[in-house]
C-alpha cells in the first residue's frame, strides 16, 4: 500500500458536533482531532450515538451545531467522498450478485485490484459465488474488502468484527495495522476488544431523552 502525504496539522478536526434526532439529543458538543497513523475507538452503551457520529463524518447525517474539517477544509462535502471509506452495520452486498461483482464498481472507481483485496481476506475462492450463499462472517469480510478497495485515508468502521471468528479478527487487525503504517487513520465503534494497539478511546454516553423535547 502506498503511503499518504503527511500534513502539518491534524488531518481531521471535530468541533462541538451536536445532533438531535426525533426530538432527542443524541450527540452533545463532541470534539476531537485525529492525525495520520492514528486510530480512535468509540465505545459506550447502545443509544450513545456511536453509529450516528460515524454517519456524520461520512456525510450521511446532518448536524444541528458544530463542524468538522478534513485537512483544514469543511467536512461533509461530496468532493471529499473519496477521502472516506465507510463500513456500516449492514454489509450492503446485493445477494444476487457475486462477491466480485459487488466489488467491481469500487475497484473500477479507485483503480484497485479486486482479487488482491479478496485474497487478503481469504475470499478469493468465493469471489464468483452469489453473496446470498455466503455466511455472515464471509459477507462481513466482503464488505471490508470494499473498504480496502476504496484506497481512502480515513476508515470509518461500525462494529467491523461483527460476525467474525478469531482468525478473521486477527486478519482484520493486520490489515488495519498496515493501513495505519501507510499513514491512514481509523475510527471504529465496538462493544468488544479490537486489535488496534495504541488506539485512543472516546467514550460516549446516552443523553437525557427529554433534553430537547
């Protein structure tokens, strides 16, 4: 993997992000910075806003207050989409297409080699099977292959180890380490231990349901 150029200031800066959904305060003035080679783990109970924060950074959820910047430029713009690789709770694989077909658009857009990503995740022999025939863990690895193919500096991973066994989690850890070593960054939500040594932690807590009703 080729390295990413190193900026002189933190690559990502999040300032006082506030999100209200359905009359409920979900995120209240959240702020942090993230630089090249770093990882941040978002932890906390269900309903604390972990997934919402990832969706904000991916440009998928509006904010009521606050801002964030990528390399000093305002975040959430379409032009910055290629700077981010997002893995949500859903694997987003069409069941009637093969795994290779599901990944073809991402590979074409980024100019990446689909088979290399499949091989890295021990999926090469399954590449021509319809994804409806794959196990939950295999589908999750297939979704992670899309993250790799995007060749984006920032990975936003929502419960990336969901459905994976110990061997697959170890593989995931090696790929995340390689991404960081090349200058990439990772923000991940998790309820379990993830192989992200040296990662910083941000603990989110549920806000009062009545605060903004």
